C-alpha cells in the first residue's frame, strides 16, 4: 500500500500528465492511450472513473469537457479523445516511435488507426469489450461479419508488408488501437489463423496489455458480490 502510494506520488512528481480512464474491463477507448503511453514508457499519473457509478457523468465532466473518457490532463489544458491524446504524446515525445518513422508507412498507420477510430461500429456494438470474459455470443447487429472480414484483411496486409511482429514492425499506436479488438475476438470466440492468430497473441501477451488485463481482473473481482 505504502509502496503504491510512493510510486504514484513519484510518477506525479516526474510528470505533469494525468490520464483519466474508465473501467479497465470495459472501457476500450481508455485502454488505447493507456496502452500506448505505458508501452512507450511515458510517465503519467492516473485518475479512474467508474463508468457504472450513478454520478459517472459528473465525475467525467469534472475532468473532460466532452463528458467522455479517456482524457489527458497536462499542466495547462485537457486533451480529450483517444486519437488526439496519441497525437499529443507523439509530438511531445518525438524520441518515442508511436508512429512509424517512414512518412509513407506513417500515412498508412494513420489510415489504419483512423478506420478503427471512426468505424467498425457494428463490431463495437455487437461485441462490447469485456476483457475477463470468454464464451460470450455477439449481439445481433448487422454488419459484424463484414467488420471482422475487413479487420482480418487489414491486419494481414499490414503484417505482410511489415513482416511483423506487430502491424508496422515494432509496437506502435496502431497496435494499441486494435488491442480492444484482440480482446473482443477472444471474448466472442472470433477465430483467427496463422499469422493473424500469432499477432493477436503477441498483443494479448504484451507486458503493458498484461498490466491492463491484471487491472481488469482485480476490478471485476472487487465488484463481485
Ligand atoms: N471518440 C472517443 C470515444 C470515447 C468514449 O466513447 N468513451 C466512453 C468509454 S469507452 C465513455 O466515456 N462513456 C461514458 C458515457 O458515455 O457517459 C475517443 O476516442 O476517446
């Protein structure tokens, strides 16, 4: 307990950044920047809002004008929205390759991330992220199969081009953006084969993802009756 307090105090003293996130088990948009910042060793403090609390909206609005998490608080302002947060830290820590270094490849990575950020709604609605769960059935939303096919196609093209181990070679913002999809595929038994299966396994087993998964498990255990 004391060690945890000292650690969070130390992080706070080292950094002006606070990432506001929702529940680890279900908040897919929170996972994305948390994973990227953690994987790249950006120092930040955290604030968590339980999105199931009756006053969740008021709690979020105390941090973020959009009323949504994630939000990144800096010394002078708040940046809401997962993709804007990634762009901010990528600019602020240029020595860390959140995006591929080569411009053409970076353009491709941004397209892949934007497609996730603005799309795949049927998959997101039918298969809400639930990190600890397995064996769930997708909801009846139309278009889920098309989303799954497109994600498989996109991952396959990226991996064929980069040679792996991640979508653009080294772990990048793109992998952080698709990490919730990796979790959904697992929870809803959506099959992957060959390189795609290996890729999903690498994301699932990434140390930063392991830390978020452990947090999700603790959170679910603490909420159990
Ligand atoms: N486009 C936003 C989406 C954020 C979002 O939908 N966040 C959800 C949690 S995963 C939220 O804050 N929900 C709370 C609410 O709707 O009241 C982003 O990329 O950050």
